[in-house]
């Protein structure tokens, strides 16, 4: 099983949140609370591979695993999808 952890800073998350439609905005205090609790996944949790993903200043995805980083042009993604979260590749889930 693979994990993709989207790293972000709190200021970046607040900036992206500000771009959301009014009803979709998350209170800034809630963002701060989640950021204090957020932890990257670990291999001990049962993942075979963990990828760290960051959005670069050029709006590309920088994906790194095992010390190797590759850059990809980021597709247009809605702001609400850009908050840090873990996405799990379930293709090998048993």
C-alpha cells in the first residue's frame, strides 16, 4: 500500500483557504488546530512506500521518496483539494 502526503505550510493553507467560496471556507483557528495535530504517515503504519508531495512556486508537484525528488506539472486543482492530507493508493489493498 502506498501513501501520498501533501506537505503544506500553515500560511499556504490559509492563503488557499481564502480563495475558496464563502460557504466552503474553513475557520483559520480550525486550520491551525489541524496543523498542530497533522503527522506524516510512517512505514510502521503498514505502508510499503510513502511519497511526500509539495506544490512548488512554479505550481508543479515535487514528489519525493527515498531521497529522490521528481517534478510534475500540476493539473488545475480546486483550492479545497490543496489542503494537506494523506491520499492512499488502494490498488494493492487486500
